[in-house]
């Protein structure tokens, strides 16, 4: 008898459904994983759910275990924590993180799963992919002891960056966002908060994650002479206009791109993607990251949850999905 699982699909832009799928038998070197939690990355997944990925970005935006094609039908997602039910003996019974969509059970190569450290709660481990992005950004930026640092954009990535860079000795970190409710999140992360018009200037380093032209312009204006903006936002095919007159040249300002798809050159000789992810999982021993998980729903509710996240009627940084055990 064939084993089945249930998976969430975007049927058409703005419409989701849960489908039954047949699981293949695991082959040598493969594992069967039963999902415990998955996470919804509000920015990326609501963009995909609403059909907002431009055709020239289909290849860039494709998830590792995506099925179907943009704009739909497709199965999309990449923040999954589960338990290995079958596979190599050293993995059976272990809690693992996998870049897999929202599905009750699935079969993947054993090399595609990363063991969650025993001192990291499974529910927090859904943030591993986002913390990994933040790790790569800090490698690109190389913040120094005592730096004045601002993070513009208090989404999942911005909050993870803020927490990690706040651990640099002597660093003074401010998180900036247009939503005043993010002040509570900033407090739980141990950093200052400001609205854009109140943000402190004279910064050595600014991480920009808001994916808005206004946010990037504000980031440049916050810099001290010879300061740098590290740009983590994804704009798709949108054009961004920047004020490269004014102080840009006289103050020798810089804008650097950072993207998780490639290991930062600063650590490329030491880390591969699997090792970088294992580092992110170890960093999640920090309970402050629980501030990013703001809401939880059962798997069968996904067709109703994604529209609410897309419309903004359900507010969350990372909305966590639970699975029946």
C-alpha cells in the first residue's frame, strides 16, 4: 500500500489548497521526515502566494524542493522542522531542519537535512534559514568592536541581523521600522528602536532589509563618513533611485550587496552551505529569537492563513505552522 502525505499548494495566485500526495519509498541514502513545524516567511511567501514574482526572476526565486512553476500551481516553502522516521540509523529519531515546503511527511536525501542541536527547541529551529541569511550578512559586513550600527527594516531578516550584531562587544545597535509595534520586538532582542524620522545618524554601518526605495535612501543618510550600507533587500524587477550626489562621494559612502545564495567571500574557504546552516542552528540556542515567532496555526488552516498574511489582516514576523503528531 502506498504511503500518502498532505501538502499545501498555491493553486492560483491568492488561492491555496491542501492536496494529498503519494510518498515514494525511500532509497539508499534517503530519509522519511515527519513534520513538526514549518515557518512562513511573510515577505517571500506572501509574494509567491499573490503571484508577485516577475517572470525574469522565476529561476532566482525557486525553492530547493519546490514542485510546480510560478505563478502556480506550485508547492513552495523552505522552513521545515521534523523528525526522521526512516533512514540511516544515526538519523532515525533525530529532529532535523530541511528546506522543504509545508507538507506532513516527505522523502529527501539524507544530505538535505541538518540535525537540530538538542539544546535548541524544535519550534524555534524554523528560523534557521533566516538566521543563516543574517550570518552571511555579518560575514559580508565584518562589524567591528564598538561600531554604531543601524538595521533599517524590522522584518525577519532585519531582526535576526540586529540580534546577531548586538552580540559584537561594544556595538550600539538601533532597529528602525515604520511600524511602531516593532518597538516591543526590538526590546526583546535587546536593541534600541526608532521610527525612520527619529533614527540616529552618524552610523558606521547600516544593514538595509526593508525592500523599499525610501528605506535605502534613509540608510545612506544615516551613515558616518566612509560608512557602508549592506543591502539585503530583494527588489525583483523594480527600479530604485538613489541620491548619489549630495554627500555620497565627498563622504566616500558605500553600498554592498549581500545575498544568502552564495557564501560570503570572507568565509568561502572555510564554510560550505551545510556548515553555514549548522552554525545558524547552533546560534538558535539564544531564546531571544523567540520574539520573531508571532502566531501559530495548524497545517490544515494554511489555505485561510496565507490570504490573511498577504492582506495584512494577520500580522506576524514568522507565522509558525504546527502538525499533528
